[in-house]
């Protein structure tokens, strides 16, 4: 596993001139041919894949995309690009020429800026590669225009406004990606609806079986994993589709499960708490009163 700690190290591998030590815009078709490598970076990357015969590698998984897919990664994530066309070579020591564009920026350049404070909004940096953004031709044009603006500023003689302008243009690009992802959520309404059904069924099965007793209350991370999605993508999709967060959905199902079990007069509140995955009975009581305004005992008395 190769690790590139700095932008300059990565540019040297690509054979690209370093115009700025903390930001780089790369036309991969102009980079030197590379070997099939997986690597980690000490910086953020936004990569547009512009060829068909190529797989994006993320962690241990391989994903094949058509032209016009964008994958964003945060520092420390494993990523790579490998060819699938036999003419490009398949042996690990074979060289191949990737085609596409990349923006790479170090965390240090955004320190102390509004972008750093708002970076958590750009949850797509934690998406998996199979949750890549698929651009329309118009969106691709906007993406490349943003890269051009950043590159133009990098080529300008550095002055006191260089960093501000570069970071501003990076933020504009990331905001466009947010908008494009919202469009993608909408245009995939049918698959997303199917996912919502599966999510609801997953929660229902979780509480009907003994999963809660063995593993505790369900979490967003657990549900996302069961549905083969990253927690961030899953959470963003659920919120976009329903107006509620995934955690709110889990709370609703938890509350329904408590009410259902409380209606069984043979079970004590302590029994209900442990069966539904609460660590202590008082945790269930606090949760229930916060959500309903009454205690479990008062609820049981009300329905009796």
C-alpha cells in the first residue's frame, strides 16, 4: 500500500508540475502512465472518471462506472484506479494511462476558513465508491469550469488573496456537488423507494427477533451496513426522501416496539427494557417519557 502524504509527492508520481504545495488540479490524460496501485492520501480528492475501461478501487471493493462518474475521498481512505480493457494491460507491473480529472487539496489550506467549519455538510467525502455521483453532460461542464477557475488561480502569481480565492472556488465546486447529488437522489426515486421499504422491514425484523437483546438498540451504522451503504449516504438519502433522519426513523420503531411490549401485562418494564436492547431500565423510561410525555407505567395504566 502506497501512501502519499503531500500534494507534491502525488504530483511527482503523476509527473505533474506542482503549482501550489496544498492544491492541485490534474488532467490525468496528461499525467505519465502509472502502475496499478492502491494508495492512501493525506489530502482530499475529487476525481472525475472520463473513460469506460477502468475500475475505481475503494477499500477492498471494485466498482465499474461509465464515463462521467465522480468519487470524493477524505484523507486516509484507500483508493485506486485500475484498467479493465485488456489492451491497457492487466499485470500489476503494466503501465496504463488513466483519463479524467482530479482536484486534490490538503486539509491545511482550509484551516480557519468557512469551508473548514462547514466541511461536515459535504458528507459525500465519506460515501463509498458504489455511491459515486453520475454527472449529466451539463453538470460535467460545470464541474470542469470550476476546476478551470481553480487552475487559473493556481497559475496566477501568488499574492495575499490567492488562498482565499482558491478555497472559495473549491467551496463553489463542493456546493455544486451537493446540488448534483440532490438531483441524483430525486432521479433514482424508484430504487430509493425500494430502499426505504427494505429499511422499514429491517427495523421490523430487528425488534421482532432477538437482535435487540443480543446487540442493543439498532444504529444508523448497523442499518446502513445491512443495506450495503455507507452511513453518510444512507442518512442523506433517508432524509432527502422522507424529511426525517434515519435516527428519527429508528426512534419511531423503537417507540412502537416499547408500546407493543408494554401492552403485554405479563412483562415487567425491566423485562421490556432488556428485551429491546436498553442497557438499563431507566434508560427506557427516560427515552419513553421524552418521546411521549408520560412514563411507561403511566402509559400501561392508560391502555389497561
